[in-house]
């Protein structure tokens, strides 16, 4: 059995949700559209891509808890009839690829909205459906990106073996892409999963491959999230991998790189990096530096609806308990309490 088939056929959390994509689906639909089916062209494809960008920009700024219902409504009321419409094979592949991005975005929004069984299950189903749409469209980059969503979810929930396996699948799908940023994206995914699995050798190996890829020149960013994996996002992710591996000095350097050189001006993203940097500084024994960073984190967090920001707020409050006699620490805990949902 080939590796890709093995990944899809495996049992266990997330892996079993994928199923085998119907690779002939688009070709069959071009021949079997029902009478009266809506005619779909590149205009509809462009509309889906535009909505993915608009909704994705909003979620990146304000968190997945904002506007998820808009993404789902657009998917079910507007895009779903197009998938059952009349189109050429070329348009069908573009439509399925664009819809894969929209479904992936809905999954990311659900995952970022809250840490409940319902939202976790919803995100998993969206990612799995995004994978099937991408595979049927014949787009390996979007397929790998959907698998990455599942891998990151497994990391967050502690399913370490599944996370590594899905990370390996990301790398396999992206191996032959002519897009260094995409390669860096998937290699970092595997490095992160391996670090969470306490496999230092694998994590170090794939982090080095990711670093080499992110340093290569790249063409203009494409449509997928992988194509927009910036050096700043890489610096943040690699910083947290290094933190997990115990190299706190290198972790701090990478997080500073993400903030100070590459900007990361989306408020949700910047807030999370600041929270992570505060945690690394505290582990280094730099209490004043940690509290100064966390002050910036709180300034950045107002109005953001993200489970990651909520988790960072709670983590900060717990860690500051040991400094109950320090007025600044108490002030930070009180400010954070106003943000906690």
C-alpha cells in the first residue's frame, strides 16, 4: 500500500475522518448535471476566492469567533448550489479548490472560536471535507494544508502519534511543490508535532529543512494559506518549537524576530506572539521582561475572540499567582480577568 493510501486508511482520531476522495467526482459531474442546474463559470470561482480573503482577513485580525456564521452561510446558501451546477472540468477543479479554501477557513474559525467538543468535532469535519475537495480538485498544496489543520488540532488536543502521522502526510503531499514557503509550512508542521512527541531528532531535522526552505526566494504569494506562510509566521512557529525543545535563548530570539523585524501586524497573531514571548521570558527568570511583554499582550487582546488568546490569558493569570506580592503582577491579573470569557 502506498504511503498516501495508508494515511487515508488509518484508524484513530482525525485520520479516520478523511475517507478516500472520489477522484472522478468532477469529471462525472460535468456529464451528469441535473436539468435546470445553475451554470457556473470563473466569475463564481473568483467570488469564492474573494470571500475567502475577506473573511480570512477579518478572522486573522479579530479571531475565529468573529463572522464564522457568515462563512458557513455563504458556503451553504451560495456555494453549495454551485457545486451541484453545470460547469466545465477546468472550472470544476478551480471551484472545488476555492471551496476547499472556504471550508478550511470555516474549520479554522471553529477551532479558534472555542475549546468545546462540539467545536472541535466541527473543525475536524470541516478540515476533512476540505481535504477531500482539494484532493478531488487535484491540488496537492491545498490537500496538504487541510491535513495540516488536522495535525495542528491533534497537537493541541494531545494526540501525539496522530499529529506526527498527519505531519508526515503534509510533507509527503508538499514534497514536489515549487513553492518554498509551502514546503517550509509543512516541514514546520512536522517539526512541531515531533517536538510535542518529545522526538528531538525528528523535530530538529525538519525544523532545519523548514528554515532552509523559508530562506529561499519565492514567487508572488498564491491563493492558499501555505503560499502566505511568511518569514514572520515561521519565526513564531519555530520559536515555540525551540521553546518546547528547551532552547529558550533561541526561542526568544525567534519571537523577537517575528515581532520586531517581520511585524505580524494582525492583532490576533501579534497578541499570541506577545503572550508566548512573555511565557518564554518568565521561564528564563526575567520576571520584569515577562510582565512588560504581557502588558503589551493585554493591550493587543481587546476585542479578539480566539480560544488561543483566551488560553494565553488564563495561562498568564495562573503563572502570575506566585507573584501575588508584586503590584504590577496583581494589576495584570485584574486586567486579564476582564478579558476572560
